[in-house]
């Protein structure tokens, strides 16, 4: 009898439980009706959630009877929160349509903490270039959109070349802003420079670009030092169809693009893309000086060409996981600016293969990168080599042929009275890189934990042309990281604590901490953060051997004639303190403001000449090796290398305002300030090693003030924008490059820098900066066909934006785009 009573009690308890719990199912789609696979559906009160499947459907089961607020989010779309009532034993249906985010506060971002987060919850300053921004910018060069972001120093070196810097210390070889694309490094292997036009990704496949200001090394590792730029491509399940685009512009610009994406079934999807662009750079030649005589760059080829293609296969082994395989290729011929003159880049190719696994709690990623060029050369050095042969009676044909590898040193009246010096101008590259990462993340009530490990192996190979790499250079680094986030939704407080431990084959161990506190206030969030960043010297910084020893990497240190010892490069560090607020001041006005203070130690300089031949103080040894043994024929009278400065404090503020006049018209206002404090009593800041520290010796290369204002209109089939940008005039010093106002640097009454005159081995055109206006507009002729026009420097202002670069004249781009799909994907919930 007791057993029967127990059994009945147990059965009744199950029946009560069944009656007290219910389920929620539904369909999440976008405005067009296409289901959104991978959208996050979350019940805040229960900390319970799921993601939508291939058809945009979801199911939440065993929900205790009651009424709950359910939030639905997807990257690039506004977050929707809906109240839903659950009754025991029943299933409630919730169908929602997510709209593309129009409000800067509704954005969901991925990069900051490697998980989807509403932008107001992110403890960092984040700029977003959205899919709509890209779609409505009718130019093949979307790098121009970076000029419209707050806190970003945007520069242009020509028709093709664009670049960005964040919070100071820019140079013509800037590797302090880490760039990633779909969780893989988008940087060159030996130099650490951003790939830029070398990227294998095409415009039409980019879903968004997220730009984070300040150090972000805890999750992303070394060289996420001043900032991080993350490019995220489109998932084929949400972007099915075919896109064909043609673009035309002045400077003989022509571009053609093709992209196709398709979901085969609930398991498989794929996409592929192709792009070819070509044109002609502005009619500009950088002066090459031999003594005081200037020459034009030899065999200057102003034609540029870029081709790229790639394909991805997506496989879902389960509804909540996905395996992604990717291969991409690019090939480029153009002109690149460096600290030692311009490079003529010839058929430089990049290949990358990636395999990635993504699920709710686990992430694994591995990829391999190849770099290859055989014919790239330094125009400045090759021109000097050529002149040395011509001036000493060699034939035109022989001078051209030998100019790639040698310079003639004449010491007698006859042609044979001389010797060839190894002053190689040719760059070859066959470098490779292997990367792997594994990560686990999970949430328990209010706590979210992220754990991960990364490994990188750089295998540099210049075939002896620009590195000391006989036998190859292999450098490995390993990092492990953790990050804890704790959020108190009731009070609005949030706390973040993170740490990363890195071990490098050369530099040993470094620890990178991060701390943040956030507080929701009314319609916004206030934040206080501390973060550390490190910049590991690149392989070029350490092992460079350019132009027969005129540029030598500082991996071992140097000794001068007078016994002065210059230490080898060490890791650069930055400690950054920031406060900020992002929120809604009124129904139509949104603000994003921050102020920061940075403490930089061991700042890695641009190229600096460490020899003083005028006073007989030459470089005698590289490490323990006599310089003549390391570089044949070198007397150490002129050696460009990289140094660590001592300590400098920098500070600044960024303000971004968005005002929505109505749903179709808004304005954006951005302002940035940057300043510094240099300890002139610290001889570690003595850039030219003359025993005194001058303000000009620390090349900040950043304007104090930047201001921009933009007007955006979008209604019906028409869209357009006008953007004005002011950059205060500023000095720029980088290696042999000088762009500065006339000045007496050491106070001796003599102007060492003279504007519009030769300075050292270059011509100084004066300070960079100025005011420009850009505009773009477009019209959607049909649902499939659109056309657009973009004009850079609308008023043709005579501004120079970078050293060794032309005045940026007006650039006009016109684009036709046709998008179609052979099938329409619709789903309903039964």
C-alpha cells in the first residue's frame, strides 16, 4: 500500500510539473521576410536562451509558468524586447521581425568581447561601419569610410592607398593597430603591417567593420596596441543571391565584382566572391636625392592593379554549431609608402586557408597564410644605384640591370677604378604563418566566463633580400587568456576582469590585464576602464637588412665608435585609463564621448639614423659582430634602425554626436583632441643620441585637433551623404620622410627643417592636414538594380595627407550594381 501511494504521488508530481511549465516557439526574420539563422533569443529573468536554426525557428522548453521579457538580437540589427506569457502545458508562439539598426544604441557588436553584445554594454569605444554604410558607398575603396569615424586618424597616399591610425605614434610603417578578418590576422608576416589592399575579402562580402579605440590585447594578443580593426563577412544563409557590380572613375579606375551565396539545405551553405580593380595613381614622383641633386624615381609605374577571390563552405553538424572552411587569394601591383622611400610593388600575392568551428560555448580556429613576391623593389634605393652607374660611365642597359642589387663606388678617374657595393633594392618574400586558437565561454546566472589559448608561428623568408634570414627565421608565441564579466541587471552595474599571459620566443613572458566597470544611467551607460597593451617588434624591426646595411634591424643592439652601446629593441607597453559615456540625451540626440590617459614605455620609433658620420661616430658592431663582417663594405657611417624611447604620457578625448531630425535625415558630428607630455630630462627619450631631449625627437605624427560633420539622407529609393573633415596642420617625421613647418629644432638659431626645401634625403612639402568635403549619392532603380556616385575631395582642396605622397585631387567613382536571387527563402511556424 505504501509503494502504491508513493507511486501515485510521484505520478501526480510529474503531472503538476507538466502543468506548471510551458514552451515558447517562433520565427525570427528580417524585414524582407528572410529568416535569420543564428539570432539570439534570451529570457533575462531565467538566464535561459537559444539561437535560431537554419529556418530562423527556435524553441524554448520547460519554461515555468509566468510572464517574461524576451530579448532577440542579431549583429547589425536592432535588439527587440517583447513580453510573453507562458501557461502550463501550452506552447506560446512568438514571431518577430528585426529591423536593421537605425539607432546607434541598438547596435549589436561582436569584436570587443568576442560575443554578441549591445553596444551600450561594451566597456570600450567602438565605431561601426555597417552593411548599409558599405552598400551605400559606391566606391571600390571602402577604406575611405574610416575617415568618417571618431577618434581615427585617416590618411590617403593616393588613389588606392588609404590607412588609419588611432591615438598617436603614426609612421610610414605603422603596425600598432591590429587588423583581423573573420577571426584571422589581416597583417603581413615579416613587417606586421595591415594588409590593406592585399586583403582577400571583397567589398560586397563585408557585413560590417568594427573599430575599437585603445588597447585590446587581452583577447587579441600583442599588437592590439593602439586599437583594433575587425572586418566581419556575411553569412551565406542571411545573404543568399548573386551580386554583380561595375565601377568607373577618373584616374582610369575600373572595377568589377561578383559575389554569390546560397544555402543548399539545413546543413550546407556556401559563398564565393571575385573582384578586380585597376587604375592609375596621381602624376607624382617622389624626389630621390644623390647629394644635393634630385632625380625622379626610376621606372615609376603609376598603374595599379588588384585581383582577389575566395570561397567559403558552411556546414552545420548540429542546429547550434557550425564548421566553416575558407580559402582566399589576392594579387597586387601598386605603390607603397615606407620610411625609406616608396616601393614599387609587383605581383605580391597573399593566400590564406582557414578552418573554424563555432558553437554556443566552444570556438576553435586554425589558419595558414602565405605571402609571395619576386619583383617588388624600393624605388629610392634603385634610383640611387642606377645614378651611381650612369655617372661613372656605364651603359644604360647595364645600369638598369645592376641597379636592382648593386651601387657603384668610384675611387679613381677610370671606369674600372671602383667597386660594386651590395645595395639591394629588390624585395622577395616567401613568408608563411600558422595560427591556432581555442576558446570556451559560458554563463552562470550573472557571470559570463571566457577562457582561451592562441598560438602563432611566423616563418619569415625574404630569400636574403631584406632580412638577415639565412636558414630562415621562425618565431613562435603562445598566449592564454581569461575574462570574467559580472552584470547586475537590477542595479545596472557591470564588472569586467581579464588577463592574458603571453610567451614569445625572443621576449619571454608578458602579462596583459584589463579591468572595466560600467553603470547604466537612464538611457545610456557610463564606463571606467583600464587596459594594458604591448607591441612586439616585427621581424623586420629585429632582422631587417635593407639596401646593403643602410637599414638594419635592432634585434641585437649596436656599438658606436665612441663606445656608446645602443640596446636591442624591447617590447613596447602602454597603460591606458579611460572614462566614457554612450547614451541618449533626448529623443533624437545620441552621444558617445570618452577621455583617456596613456602611459607609454619603450615606444618603438620609426627609422632613426644612429650614426654621426660628421663627428666620426660610426656604428662599429651589430651585437658582437663587426658591421663589416655582417654587411660587406659597410663602414657604419649611416645606419637607419629602430629604437625604444623611454617614457611618454599622452592624453585626449573623442566626442561623437548623432542627431536624428527624422527617420530619413540625420547628422553626425565628431571631434577629437590629442596631447602629450614628454620628459625632456629622461635621456632614454634622446632620439638622435646627441645628449639632449627635444620635443621634436618624439614623432607623435598626429594632429592635436580633428573635426568632422556629416549629413545623411535615406528615403525611398534615394540615399546620399555629405561629409566635411578638418585636420589641423601637423608635423610628420618618419625615417627619411619629413613633412613639417620651418623650425629650429635644437635652439641654435639655425633652421634644420625648412618648408618647401630639401631636408636630408627628401623634399619637405610642409605640414600635413587641411579641410576636405566628400559626398556620395545613389538611387535604387529597381529592387535589383542600383546606381551610385561618390566624390572624394569635392572642392579639390590642395591637401597633402601623407609623406612621400601626392596632393589628393578630386576622385569620382560611379557604380552600377545588380542583385538577384533564383530562389526566395520563406519559412513559417506550424
